[in-house]
C-alpha cells in the first residue's frame, strides 16, 4: 500500500510540474557563474527538477549503502549463531544417548 501512495504522489507531483512548466514558456536570461544565455523558462524548470531528482537519488543511495552493508553483516552473524546453536543441540542429543 505504501508503494501505491508513493506512485500516486509522484504522478500528482509530475502533473503539477508539467502544468507549471507549460505555463512558463517565456525566454529568460539565465546567469551562469561565468556568463549568461537565453533559455526558455520551461527548460530551466524541467532541468532544475531533473537535477533535484538526481541529487535526492544520490543522497538516498549514500544513506542506504551503509545500511545494506550492516544488514549483510548482521545476517551473517545471525547465521553463524544459528549454526553454533545447532551444534550445541546435536552435542546435547549425542550426550543424552
């Protein structure tokens, strides 16, 4: 259900961006650090949204990567603990016989 709400929100956000972009088709002067150029405002808006999505995705990846490594390490430790417990149980069973 969480994924469905995320998809609905993404579609709604894309619709708002599209309407806002189409309403702003005027040519504007875009100032770079080293110069100026004339661009349609729709391209600047869409480019800014695209760059924002890339930055958000990269930041999310940077945050998730260490967590994935930790999960793998903990799963390995848990599997090792389970193996040790199985050995103890087998040893107890063989001692009882």
